[in-house]
C-alpha cells in the first residue's frame, strides 16, 4: 500500500539527497514518527532531517514559549486585579476567564486587529441600550456586563504586553508574533531547506507564514489533498483551491499535490448499532476476526468512549497505541477528587466544621470510590454496614480512625489524614497529592496515566497558589477545579509503529491505514454540535472572518 507519506518522500528524494540542513514541518507529533520510519526505509545511511510539528515551528519563529491555561488564568487575574477597583473573587473570575483567553487566542491566530473588533463589540452593546426616549432600564447584571465589554480591549492590551515581556503566551500570541518575526527567521535560516507536509485548512497566521516561506525560495509545501477533491467543488478542497487561486507563489508554480486514491475501489461497510456500548463491542468483534492489527486504526469520533473501548478489545490485540486528548472530566480519578471535596463542602454547609463531623452519604461515597474500595474492600463494606446499623447521620474522624485496620500503616495514615481538619488550602492540596502517591502503588498502566496527570495538575496548582495566593477558601478551589477539568484533556503517547492504532479524529491527519474502523458517526458528534463558548457573537465573527 502506497501511503501519502511514502509518496511525498519519494518526490522529495528525487531532488534532495542529503538531509543535513533540512527541516520537515508536520501537523502533528505522531505524523513525525511515521515520517522518520518511512525515511529509514529509503535511506541506507546519513542524517535524518529535523522534524517539527507546526506548534514547535511557530514557537521557534516567535521565540515565545507556550504555557498552559492554568498559568494563563493566574496571570490574567493579576492583570484584572490591577485594572479593577472592586475585583470579583478568583472562582467567579475563572468561570468566564477561560472563555476570554479562548477568544483572545482566536483573534490572534486569525490576525484580527484587536482594537477594531473590541470597539465593534463595545458599539454593539451601546446600541442595544440606546432608546429614543432614554427609557432603557439597567439592572446590576446588565450594568456589570456592559462595563465588562467596555474593558475587554484594555484587558487584552495589558495581558498581551505582560506575556510578551515574560516571553510566554497562548497559541495565538505565538502565531501573531511569528508573523512579525518570519522575515528575520528566513534570513537567519537561509541555508536550510523546509518541507511542509500534510496540511489542508490553515488559520490566517499560518497562511501568511506559509506564503512568506514559499516566496523565500527554500520551501516546498505538500498539501494533504486528493485530486478528486481539488478539481471538483467538494468542500474538502475549498481551502486549497482558495490558496491556489489567491497566493502569488502559485501564479507561476504548480501546486504540490500527491495522491489519487479516492477514486480507487474500496470496501466500505456502514453498520447501524444502537447506543455506545453496542457499537464499541461490535468494533471489538471486527478486530477479533483480523489476523493482526499492524495497519489498522480504530478512530473514536467521541473520545469519551476510550475506557469502554479498552475493555472491549479482543484478546488477540497484542499491542495498542493510544493517541488522543481524553477529557479530564471523564476520568475515574475525577470522581474520587470530587468525593474528597464533597466531604468538606457538605460539612461546611451543615456547619459541622467545629466538631469535624461528616455527612454519612459523603463518607460512604468516598469509601465506595473504585480506587479506595480496591485498597480497602472489607473496611469499606464494614463502614457502610456500621453506619446503616447505627443509623448515624454524622460521622466523626474518631469513628473513621477506629475502622482503619489495614495491615499497611501508610494506607491507614493517608486515608485518616483526609478526614482531619485542615487549616490552609496548601494543607488540603498536600492531602490530595499524598492520596495520589498512595494510589499509584497498585494500579494498571492506564490508571497510572490518570493519576500522573492529576498529580502534575495539583502540584502546579500548589506552586501557583503559593506564589499568588488567589485561592482563599475551599469553595473557590472547588469552583476552579470544576472549570479546569471541563477545559483540560489528558494526552496519551505510545509506540505509534506497533499494533492497533487507537486515535481521535484530529490524529488521523497525514496518516493512511489499510483498515479503518470509525465509531460514533452521529449528528452532534461528527460533525460536532455548533455551540461555541465565546463572547464574540456569530455575526461579528462573520464580519471579521473568524471561524464559525
């Protein structure tokens, strides 16, 4: 089977013999691994080229380091507090700040003039409250919202400048700054040759970067497009047809497009299966009939199906590589962390903090969590039985201490510490970290991945809290944690060259497989539902040519 990558490399090898000063830029890290493997099959000796994904390339050009959304949130709150006389608490701020950062990111990636779009938004809201008779009644909520929209431009300018001075930023800043520094980068790297492989739809900043690189004369772009899509009016070729028509570079030079496989005969089966579990189980049955899975991809359009899928794979699956962003909110460890929070939130609500008593349902809920039950199955059952027999509504820490009779002193001590009164947020975070440390001892490889992701998240949260001290109470921490898990994902990495490839839709870019099983091809999943969390209305996005 001739793949997109192998066809592209054969074209490159016709004109390039040495890869000493050659750089390949690809849409994803995973594609880079397949390119390396394919190069090894074609080159007997010599150096491999430098291989970057597009994010690494943009970071290199912009000379700015990308940081995660949690750090960005803390930095933005610092800016916000400087600008506001009566700032809201951190938990209230974080409920809308993630959306703000997302909007800033989109504005910068598409090179929209920030001042223009914010003035436009401000004027829309001023028009809304204008009336001929001046009878518009402003509630406090409306007043706050209008004030907020008026200040968006100021937040953006201050935040952008702050991040620039620190040499850090979100993806959009990297893109905007890269477009400003690309000429200097090209001059500095004029001795290098660049190949951009496997791209299709680009944002505005990428369009500018690609055109500059092409015009420099030391770059080639191999588009991920089939001739069947490019020549017709099919939507899949819309962007590349636009680049071919509008880019000055393509006035004299033909488009590098490889592949004419779409029109070749294929075996396609469409299978109806009700509910998620049925379709995943059926996918497992298909895999079981295959002698091996080395050139097979199982693509989950709905990535939350990962745990069910892993439990449904047949026994003949010798190796598996997972590459996808799995939502944190769907991880089993999340419900355990929530159970710990619930103990103290209900305790505060019922005013039992002085006597340090816990509501019985929360105590049973904690011990029935899968990870805790696995550690203490008999003790968990005994605690539930005793609470029921004594008809206790509130449970104190002495009761818990008396039941913890595990042979491991470390387990008893760590679980008992969860129920002790805590003085500071740092103390509470320490307990969570100790609990994760304890749970990692006897777990599967997948569970270790879950625990490690939460360990890094809470360690980072601990460090940021010690530095900024924005989180004053448990309720604030809880609200922030909820916001965090709704926006963050767990990224899996594995050995991409062996066995079954289990991936999300975005990870399939550039890659070809002999067998592809695609699940959840349902409306609302593929394509995804159109609801977007943003402060920029649809008509404004259309006006400023932002993606909708």
